[in-house]
C-alpha cells in the first residue's frame, strides 16, 4: 500500500497550489472579433441515448460527424451531414476506456485516441478495426506504475504510450502521435505503423513539452503541437525538429488546421474542466490564425449558452467557416458558423 502514498500527496499538493488547470490568459491584445452563429440542437440522438462529456469531434469527406464521448463508458457515435444519428462504432471495444481525441484521415478512416488504454485505434470507413498502435496495460502492470518514467531523451518505448492525446498524418501517410500526459513527446510511424522516430522531453525550452495535449498537421507535414501546460503552440517540422513557438493565445486545449487550399490554424484557449469560474473571464475564446502565427481574429467566450464554450476539447475545421466544437463540461458538440467579414489581423503574435 505504501506505493500509493506519494502520488496521493502529490495530487493534494497540486490542488492546493491551484496549478492543476494550467490555464493562462492570452497575451494577444486588440484582436478582432469574428461574428458567428451556433446551430441549435444540430445532433439528434435517438430516444434513450445520451451524450456525456464532449471529448472529440471530427468529420469525413461526406460531412458525417463523429463524436467521441465519455459517458458511463467511452463511446464513438456517427451522425450524417444533417445531424441525424447513423450508428455507433467500437461497441464493447477492448481499446475504449477513457476517450481523448478522434480524427478522420484523408481516406475517411476514423482514428480514436484512448488515453485510458494507451491505444490509438484505426477504423476503416465500414467501422472495422484495421490497425492498433500501443497496448492496453494489464491490470497487474498498473499496480507498479509510477509517474515520471518517460522524460529522458530516447528513453520511451517505440510501441507503447503513456496517456496519448492526439494523432495526425502527413501526405505520405506517416502517422504522428502526441504522447501526451506521461511522456511529453511526439512519435512518428510509417503508414504501416512501423516506428520511425520519437522527439521531445519534459521542460519549457524550445523542443520541450509540458503536456502535448493536441496536434494538427499542415500540408507540408509540419506538426503544430498544443503545448498546453507551457501555454503555447509549438511548430515542429516533419522530422520532428523544432521550428517556432506561438505563445500569445493562452493555453491551447484544442488545435485544428483546415485542409486548404489556404490553410488556417484554430486554437482554443479553453476554460478549465475543473469548472473554476475565476478562469472564465480570461479563457473560453477560440482564435483563427495564419500558419505563421498571425492572429486573424477570435470568437466566443466561456459559458454554457449557445455561442459560449465550456471547456473546448476538440475542434473540427474541415470547412473553415463551419466548425464543430466538442465541450467537456457542457456535454455537447456545437456547430459553429463563422460569418465572412473583412478582418484586420492582430499584431499580437
């Protein structure tokens, strides 16, 4: 029993110091407001089926929307382009325990990242599991797990994760995984799941990470990492070499890059999921940016009404003017319509 004493004390200490949410006010000033609307009740659940925490949302080329949610268990739902319920994927799946992100690749395969089982699961468009990265720990192994085991260079294992958070791909089909809460790294695999490279250590310097919570890829294969506890977005190239830092938009809980031809970066400075109202005045907004970090505008604020955001955990921006936003503490997904306007970019990058 003694091995549980230190982690419990550490958790209490974190809670007492108030750093558990790792939330930061955005540094950018004079950012233009983007007018927008929210479509009420877009998703239509069948009678008797309910959504829990809005953990992940993604769309495919047909406009179908995939919603990853934590209810009594982790579940993955599909809706059509009009918000009508289609089906559930992965019912009873061994790799589902604690949802963290869902993404759809260019071939319409659906990828689910499960923080609880340390697995990244690929479904083909028919809903069949066709690839698994990582492995769910055996219960007996969990008894001996201690934190802080994966922050030294090249010390992490190629094919296992420590609470992974997100997944993405480059034009050649190489797979990138942010790993995550425990290992503070990004891992690169080829299209068949063979390990190529791992990069990142715990810290706040360039190329170091404190909770890589979210990730997006641009057309050139660069990796945009939501370095949440460092309150910045880091940009790494396709070989996982550091390129740039954008540190003016608060703590990035969710990032998304639109497919183009002109690509935009969306970043959510989410209100923390501990529900602390003191953070609401300085969080909750979503920023629209150029890939070079130039801020074009922002929209939304913390809250639970329509057009307000309550802990945004994932953004889908397949259409940069029609976003889907999943929210943890309001148990929903909003469809957001950005209104066209001549926007003057902010200098607060």
